[in-house]
C-alpha cells in the first residue's frame, strides 16, 4: 500500500507503473516497427521503412513510432530551412532514433 514519506509517495511497486501497465506500448514492439527514412530528391520526398536508423545525406530518418501528423511538418521545415535548420532537424531525428 502506498504511503507518504517526506512529501513523497512511496510503495513497494511504483503506483504509476502498475496503473499504466498495459497502457503504454511495449518497447520491443516499438523497436520492431523500425524507422522511416525520408529522402529529398529534386524537391520530392521519398519515404521508406527501414530497420536501420542511419540518416540519409539529404533528408532524415525518424522512429516509425513518431506521430503520422508530424511527418509533413518535419518535411516542410526541412525543405524551407537553411542548412543550420536542416542540421538541427537531423540531430533531433538522430536522437529520437537512438532512444529506440
């Protein structure tokens, strides 16, 4: 049973973990989903599922678990950004693929 000690909730099994069990995606399932590689070629995006998190020369690779509605926003930001902005998108994409 949870108890409060020094202003904190303590328990043998974390209450949050117990309540969320079954609600959060299994990390192994997310890993199995792989990655989406978005490559810009002549002003046109190509999209490819891959099991490798490698970043392409022109474009970026993101986790396949990223929300679908975010992908067009990232593509637009990359396309309209300067070199510094594009590199920031690639760095952020690299971080998200490493966490999977």
